[in-house]
C-alpha cells in the first residue's frame, strides 16, 4: 500500500486514529501511577468538597462587653447566640480587652452594649456597637450582617412597652436551588469539571513530549500516520476515561451527599464532550511546546490551579473584579462549570447550555488548528 | 561533618538550580501569577451583582423601596415584567438575586399594626452559595431599613423623620475597614506558593538527578548524607528566601499589600517554613521513579494540604474532626503566622505557640527526609 493511499481517504483517517488509540490504551493500562491518580483524586476531592470546605461562617468566636447588665441586654446576646453561627460568647470587662481579643484573632466580633441600652429602647434609640475583625472580609461581612439582622428584628416592646413595635414587615426570602445554602452543593456541582481538567491535562501533557524523549514519537511519524491522526488517536482513550470519571463524580456525589443532577443527564453528557476535547487539547499544546516531560508537568500544574479559581469552580466568578472576571472566559472550565451548575443545581435542559456548548467547540477547534500549525515544522 | 564539603556542595547546587532558565522562570512567574490570581479573586461585596426586580404593586411606597435599593449603587438592578421571567433568569444564571413586591404591599403597609404584614419576597440564586450569602447579608438589612423609614409612626411614608426600629447595630471594622480581600489572600498566597512550588521544584530536580545518575555520584563521594542533605537544602532554601522577598515586593508595589508587621521577621519565618516544604519534596523524590510520578505525588499531597490549611476557606467552618486534621499540617500554622504578621502586625512574642509548632514540624520532616535519603543510598 502506498503512503499516499494510506493517508488519503476518510476510512484510513479513522483506522489510523483507531490504531494509535489502541496503542495508547494498552500503554496506559500498564501505568500504575496513572491509574492510581485517576481513582485517588476523585475520592479525595469528593471528601474535601463534601465534608471539609465551606465559606459559611461557623463556630465564630465572639465577645460581649455588656455595660447595660439588664434582662434586655442578656436577651440580645441570646438572640445573637441562637442564630447558630457563634460559639458561646466571652464576657469582657473593657473596650481594650475586646480590641486585644480581635488583634490576637481570638474573636471575630465584639459586641458592645452601652449602659443606657434599656433606657434608650423606650426612646427608640437603642443601639449596640459591633467591632469586627476585617482581616477575613468574607467572614467579617457575613458576621456583621447576622448581628445587624438580630438588631433589626429585635422585639423592643418586651423590655420597653412604650417603644414603637417593629414594622409589620414580613421579608420572605428563599434560596432557590439550594435552600440551606450549603457550600457542598456549590463545590460538588463543579466536581466533574475539576477532576476532568486535572485528568485531561496531566495525562496528555506528558504524551507527546514523553514519546519524543523515548524516541517512539519518531517511530510513529515514520509510519503512514499524519500528526493530527496521532493527536486524535492519542486523545481517544482519554475521552473514554473522562466519561467514566464523569459518571463516577456524578454518581458518587449523588450517593454520598445526595447531590443528583436536577436537569437533563443527556445535556450533561453532551456538554462534557467538547469540554474534555478542549482540555485534552490544552494538554497536547503544552506537550508540544515543552522540551522535557518535567517542564510539561510543571506548566500543566500551574495552568490547572489558577484555572480552578479563575473559572469560578471554587470561588464564584460573579464576585471577581472586572478584567479578572473576563479572563476566565478563555478557559473551557469556565464554560463547563457554568453549564454543569445550570444542569446539576438549577435543573436546566440542553437549550439553556447551548452557548457554553458552542463556546467549548470553538475553543477545541482553535486549539486543534494551533497544534497542527505547531507540529508541522517537525514533519518537514 | 565537614564545613568545606558542605560549602562546595551548596555552590554546586545553587549553580545547577540557577543555570536552568526554566526553573528560574518558574520561580519568578508562579509566585507573581499566584499573587495576581488569588489576590483579586475573593470578595465580600456584592458590587456589580445583577438584581432582578419585579414590582407588582406599582405604588409610591413600592417605588420608594426600589429607589432606595437602586440608589445604593451596589447592585445592578434589572426590571422584569413578571415572576416567571425572573425564575427563568435565575436558572440561566443571569441574575444573582431578585426582589419581588407583591400587589398587596402598599395596602398592608398602610393598614393598622396587627393586621396583615407587608410582604417583600427576596429570591437568591443558591447555586452560587458565596454570592448568595453576601447578597443576603446585604439585602436584608437594606430592605429592613428602607421599610422602617416607610412605615414611620402611623404607617404613612414620612421621609427624614424615621426612628430606627428594633436595635440599631453600628458596626466598625478593624484592621481592614474597606473589607478589601487582597491583603488576606496575599498573606495566604505565601502559604500556597511556599507549600506547593518549593515541594514541586525540589522533588522534580532530585528525581531528575537520580535519573541522570548525578545523585548517586554524590553519594559515593566522601560526603555524608547529612552533608549532602544540607548541601541541597540550604542553597534551595536561600533561592526561595530571595523568592519570598520578591513576592513581598511584588505584593506591595503592584497590589499595595505591605505587611503590617516586621518584614525581616516575616522573611525569616518564611525561609524556615521553606525548609519544611523542601524536606517534604525530598521525601516525595525518594519514593518516585520519574519526574511525572513526583509531580503527581506532590499534587496529591499538596492539594489537601493547601485546601485544609485555611488558605481559601476558614478552618473554623469545617467540621471538628477535619479541624483536627488541619492542625497537623505545617501549612496551617504557617498561613496563620503569615496572616498575623501581614494583617495584624503581630511580632514573635505573640506568635510563640505557632512558631513552636512550625519548628517542631520542620525538624520532624527534615529528620524524615534525611532518613529517606539514607535509605535510598
């Protein structure tokens, strides 16, 4: 068979890809470290996301300087305590003691109830002061909000019958999709995206540079396969593994933490394909530009970690400053986590994730062209 | 132990590290990128969040409430004609929260106290938990205050003459009054970089040396394992100490986050912590047969180390058993110290317990690293 015939027709294109895929899959089967990583990482990440990490304040240490020492002031302290976010309050004797606790990080908030607290209630001027440790701004803002809310809903008429009753307002609020506002749901909805980024990049970034180091890449080039067939063939087994990891991530999050996709499973499977291909192509790209396999892993690791943050998988991207927020749109993980949150948490169907779906295909197309262009000179 | 031999080994190691442009590039680029990425991404505010609004009441009081929300300038308000449009926008993630004023709002406000309460509905996109939590802390207080001024004595809107309802809480934020997330994350980023990058570079460079046989060549020289260990660790530690200085400068100049405490003290503590990470890198390199394996092992150990260390998520929010686990990570203690120096300006005396923990962990890990080198010899 002539070389021209072997590279020409679509049938040969596919069978060449198949041959490379078979070779890649059998090499992978013997890589114990790789297989261990594929199975260890999901378990570890699942436990971290499901059990450990949370932005919701809990066990908040706080202190009270109660200069009023009345039943009203004690009721206020109890009302703060009963929100459930706080530890038992530390009683302090002076303002400076409160500041010292904050400075040492032993308290996040110090509530100061002034001596005239009870009398001021009767005149509708009741006020408490809160000192917050602003070093961790997310916690400080939340804790401050919780205490303000206790104040706003505090029934002053029980201690001061002459005071004006609370406004007859009912603020009915609800958290859609996640009524108890658990961070677990937020993280687990992005679990597949995080695992697949890790898997696709760390696996393929070694692929081509590793073959080049061991000389097997030249073997393949001398065979009647084109570079793009080699790339696609090398990617095929990873696509299969990726779908297995997707299934593992979704089912284990469902079984362990009861976070099942509320939307269409089909849509989830459909958007995963361009995402996996896009992430794999980044790995191949890294592999073509690195000179040694050590360099390739370095580059991919330091691409993976910021992309977890910038994509909004770990931290909501809506809160990032403009400029930084937009950088994330260059990452396939941004589009994928947007799509998977819509499907898993908000119960969306395929039509709701069409834009992310197309964006990831465009990304993959561009990467493929780039890789083809980069690999050409080595062939000539 | 022979001082001259250690010095020679150190010179060799420093030259070998700095000769490779790729390693030097990583040493500069990774800390910078980490500072920029992490320093700007965490935020307590709600600025720019899109707030869906549906006013079914269309009365002066409902318009005043909405005008109050819009005038605040934190949210980007967007009007919707009906409730189902709001729900669709929440599913699509186009809005982060929504305020719905039912038709009965004005009537209920004007009714005598004790009858039906005026109702306002607030919906949050709970899928983005942090965003929803921030929005809640903000919106509830704001709506409460606005309604209070609307229902001033007698029920009729009386601008200006609004007495506060309930108990007014006057908050003051110490140490970081603008609730800027940058210093907090910058101080944590040191923990991330010094835990991860140092371990990785050490592990990979030593595995590479093993593969090339240069490490075995060192071991057959008269140098003892302790000398080789010091000859490796001290120059790498020195390189990373320079890196710490670079990061302090970059964070200060680019992001305006200078430590409140003493800079030499911070660099001294960080340099010691680097040695701990280097030791971990040595242990990993002793058990890996290829650079790729070393990287995978580093990633597997460092990710939980960094995640559980309080870098992005406060440890006190974790369940108690996880908190105990977090306490046995050196990274946890280093990040605590780094934040104490950066944000609260604490000195060595106040930090004594944490420093002691770092010292114990550091010596322990270095001991293990030394043993692992001997075992391979």
